[in-house]
C-alpha cells in the first residue's frame, strides 16, 4: 500500500522510488526509558552531518517514572529535517514511530498529527498475553485509521529479539536503522553516530547496537514501501551540531569563565553535565552547591575574588536566588546568570517550555536592581551570548542575565563552527597596586561606571556590603547619598543602551502588522511571516535580543505599522472571555514592557500550552488579524 505521496510535505518530485521533499517532520514516541530520545537525537545528528537543516524538540514527561502505557508516560522527540535551514519544530508531524498504541494519544491531544500522518506502530501488543491489551490495541488501530492516519504495524520487538534478549534495550537503534532506510540516510554516517553515542560503552555494546542498526535498515528495505529523500544543503563552511544547553556550556569555556556554580534543576541541569566533562581541562570547575541559594552565593564569592562566575538555573531556582541577586547589583559584583525558562508558577511544568520569567528577572528583587538581560534566539546565539555576557558583566560591574528556555535547551541545530578568538577569554586578574585613596565606587557621574578593586591588590581593600553605601563603601543612610547611588547604578543601563543599534526588521519597514518576538520563538515567527507575505499580506517582524535595556528606535519603527503585537510563550488574557475588558486585560510580558516603554498600543498573541509555537498557528493568527 504505497500512499506516501498523499502526505509528502512540499514534494519536489520522485525518482528511483523515492519521494523528494523540501522538509519532513518525524516523531518517535515511547514510554519513558525506552530510548526514543536517543534514537531521535542520533537520527537528527545523522541528517545534520549529511547537510540537512535540522531542529529537534524533546518530548519529556512531567514525572520521573510515570506508569507505562499511559498518555502521561509519553516520552520521545520530534525531528524536523529540511533542504534549507530549519529554525523551529514545524507544524503537524508527517511520520511517527510509536512503541505502543497509547502514547500517540498524548500527541493527538496536542494536535501534533494531521490527516495523512504516517504512523509506524509496534505490533506486539496485538498478540499480547493480556486480552485487555489486545483489545485496546485493536481499538486504537481502528481509531487511528478513522482519524486519517496511515497505519503501518511494525514487528519491532520480534525483530529486535533476533539480536538481543530484551527488545526494550535495542528497539531504539533498530528504529534508527529503519528511519535511515526510509529517508535514504548514509549508513556509514549512521554507524559513526552510533559509535559516538555509545563511546563510553564496551566494544561489545557498540557492536550490538551496530547490528541492531543494520537489522532495522535491512528489514525496512525488504518490507516497507516508504522512501523519502530530503536533499541536503550545499554548505562549504564547517558545521557543529548541538543543543542549546551544550552551546551554553561551550560558551562558558570560550568566555574563559572558570567557575560554574549551580544546583540541579530541569531543564538547565545538562549545562553543568556538559561542563563537568570539559571545564577541568580548561582549568575551571563545576561546583554543585547544596541548594540554589548557596549556588549563587558561591558564584558571587568567586566573582568578588576576580574570577567572574556563572550560575545556571530555571524559574524556581531564580526565585530562591532573589536576595543574592540584589547583593550582586548593590555591591556591583559582576555575575552571569543563565536562566533556562520552564513553565510556572511554582514548580509548574518542569519539562515544558515557557517564556514566563522576563518580568521576574527584571523586577523580582526589592528596590531598584537594574540588570542587563540578553535573550538568544538560536543555538548559535546561546554560545556567543555567554561570551558577551561575561564581557558586559565585567565592564559594567553588574549582573547579566541570559534568558534561554526549554525549547532552546533541548533543540538541536547545525550552525557554523566558531573560530575561537583570544579576545573572548577573560583577562588575567589585575594585581597592580590600587591608587592609594581611590574609592571602590568612584562613579562617573554621567555613566555610573567605576573601576573595581580586586582582593589582593595593594591598597585595594574595601568594604563590600549590601547596605546603602558611599563611594568608599561606607554604610550610609543619607537621603542624598542613597539617591545618588541608585542613580549611578541605573545610569549603567543608559550607558549600555548607547552601544545598541536599532533591531533589523524581517520584511518591509512599513505595513499593516508588525510582530515582535524574543527568544526561541524567532524561527516560528519568521517562517509564519514569510508564508503570510507570500500570500500578499503586509506583515513584518523584528526580534529583540536585548530586553534590558532594549534596543533603540522601537517607537519610530512601530510608527510605520498600523498594528503592532507581540508573539510570546507566556500568559495573556483571552479577550473573548466574558469577564475580560480593555480595562482589566492582562497583557503578555514583552507586550507589557513595550507598552510602558514606547507608549504604543501594542496587542499580544500568547499561550502557556507548554509547547513550542508552531508557524501554522502564528500564520492563522496573522490572517485573522488582517481579516484574510
């Protein structure tokens, strides 16, 4: 039953029995612990190394060990591959591999499939010893077909048992081989990826997984009529393939940051895992503190001693770091804070994406605590923004935030291999004698900047305090002195703002609608805007990387459009709700800030579904806004 032409995404034609595609979205879903994510990560890496554009998103259950064969246990990964640069996870899946008949329903509930999605499903449940399971399987298969899915029942377990005694410990590599045949992937590249994935295992384990890879490939060659080809991009530059948390870790190394102090928290923990494997080779260390408060305290102590440190956290950890963040600002100790955002409030959605921490970062401390906030929009920017953050923190003696999120954290994307530069590294600690009598907070009245003494410098001893203080660090409650100190710390933002340029507009400089985004939503927004412009709609977008202070010229840019709105992954009131009025409506976080800063009537489109935004949903919103 060869029906693949019905579901090919943007077909380019066919040859040698292969349907040529511009792009395809693949999902692998299983119970937690069955290795679906490793299979998908390996498949994405193979595609990237063959020259395809790639973006991946992990599907992670909220519980550590959810009960198997439930919707809540669904774990896996989405892989979008293309013949062009891929910047987001796309819309509905084109092909899905499911290890049982229950887990697809978690994705159906999230509108992840469409009519014509190909479903390759483990068939062993149809002959299970349990009558209830057999009946569930039969009902599910019938339901999937009624929903318009193209169902292929696959004997994954039966085939894996020919190689290993426990199919659960081999099914993922067998599936990788099957996908490599379906998508015409190079087997040598896949073999190299398997060896890399299991490089810490014995040769016997590696060889077993290679056998499973070949078994899946050969079975698909004999038994499946699905053959797709997604031509690779022509790229002459050398690329690297990694997720956002790995890029942040490499950025820490490239910046010359020698201390990372953190407490484990989803989805930020893997930053420290990566660093723990590499930072000692660069003369640094990862300190796992006993809690979030101790982690930032350790980082501030390291920075005070002259080694600017980084602490990595997520929303609940950010809340616990509040008091020490105020100390970093008041005492003017440089500090880099990476916040990998997740769903909230409280412990919220630990494994899901949200952009809900912007206002907390800006205003979550008592009093006035100005700070500089950066938001990378790509995996590549995750790397470079750490270098930039350290440089800014030291130049302005201030905490600098990097706002990443769960979408960037686990998303894998190829990007140009960076050419390391000596100027990225932190300079040696200055131990030249401090000017005798020089004040540790000798603020420049215009910029708020001052030179920082480092412990160990002759004549450089001073009092470090979180209390209001004078230029020499003496505690002071003088009204004029407190006003002056607060003003000087604020002037740093104004000084930094002078170095920023107006953001570039994606599209025309005037039109009917301008969409403003930040963080990981960039790829989905730009794809939706490009699709809308191809339909003749007068819509453009710009993406902010600096959120405090913001890039300049925004009010003038906004004036060129009839309507301006933000697209974000955080909460805003639904205006269709009866109780919501223009007077009591709550706006999404960036919209709230932009309305205050530019005095422009800015609308917003947002949700807290815990899922990456899809280009198709954004396109539908654009059409609705422009009444198309």
